[in-house]
C-alpha cells in the first residue's frame, strides 16, 4: 500500500513555534486506542501506559536475534562510506556516528527487527489499527564521548515539521547493548504525555540538518520543563540487551551524555497509525526528507511481505 501524503486540510490542534511565549495545554487525543482484547498487553499494562506513557519489556528478543543485530550494528558502524550518506548523522566535531536513519530500508537485518511480530503487535494494540514505520534509526552512544539528546517531545517535531496531525504514534527503543543508569539511558518524564508544550522559535529552513546533531528549536523552555519535572518526576528505563521500551509520541524525554567506557546502542522505531498519515507540515515549510519522516509508503508493518 503506497500513498502520497495529503494536502493540509486538517486543523492545527497543536500549534507550536508561533507564539512569543511557551504554552502548555492539555492533550486532545486518546493515549490508548485498542483494548485488552486486541493484543498481547493486558488491562493493567494498558492502564499503566495510559497513565505513565511508557512500557518496558525485558528480553523481548532472543539471544540469536540480539547476536545477529549486534553484528549488523558493528558492520554499519565500520562502514566509512555510510558516514558520507544523507542518512548518517555525525557527532559534532568528530567522525563518530550519532545516528543512521531509515535502517529498515537499507539493512535486511534491521528490516526484520522493525517488523518483528512481537513488537508490531504491541504497537497495533496501543494505536488500535494497522501501523506503518514513520521513522527508523540506530542511535549510537559510544563510550567516553557519546553526546546527549536534549529534552524534547517527538510529536512536537513530527507535527510541526512533518505534518502528522494527531498523537496516534508510538516510539519503540530496542536495546542492543545494556542500558545502565550510568551510560546515558533514555530518561522519561512519566505523565508528561498528557500535556502539549508549545515551543518558542520560528522553524528555520532545512532545520533537520542542524537539529539531528544538536536541537535548539522545538525544545521546551526551562519553566515548562521544570513544572513537568516537579509534577511528574523523572524515570530512566534500563535493561540488558534485548529489552524494549515503548513510549508515547508526546512524552518529554532525553538522555545524558555517556562518559563511561560502556557503549549504548539502540534501534529506534516509530510506528504511526495508518489513519494518521502526514499532511503538509504545519510550519509552512517543505517537508523533511523521506528517510527521516515517511510520507510515501504506508505499507502496514509486520505483514508477510514486510518481514
């Protein structure tokens, strides 16, 4: 199934980067669209996700799957030609890989991982529909000098810069190395997905070229972030290789730099409902490249032809 994105004819229910001051407003979309009858998650897990905006599963992948993915991770990281492609993001001031985008399209191993039946089944249940892959990437955070990812809501960017209308998306972080409290794990503000933080600052042309290395536009102001932390606190899901964390598209999250010798590498997959495909970006600019935000091929993930 392949469709072009729609022209913008949808009301912008989450305006951002348009006002001189930050604004925090209530969420306007459901968090959970499916029920306990629709998939592997039970009612308790669905309620936890609705309240907290995240779920973590230990050892969702088999040892053989982890071994295969780790070998592919190393192969990609050692490919010097890959570093010169548009899909590669290099750490500022070095030749170290920060991220590789659209890995489900360029790597057969990663394509199978992003279409893993256990992972896709959970995404389908949370979103209450078939899902497609809006974005995939590998995040490398090497030992000693792995850089931080500042606090942000993914949906704010996907809405403003990609034109995704509603909060009917879920992100999935698949750990291929241990995520410890010390090596820059994902940090989440649980419950923050129930509020939308409209950011300050006009979106520059081709903003992605800078924001993927160091984001300054589309990040929360200090006062809003402080209020969220005061209200909800911070949690950092950790786990061994093979653990998987699902987190809601609007939840505020980030990660510290990694100054330990222990590398942290995750595969990051974004699933979007097939009923929530992008329109024209709400910032009025040209959409980001397709390898960052899918707007052509909405083939449901997990189908036989996708695996």
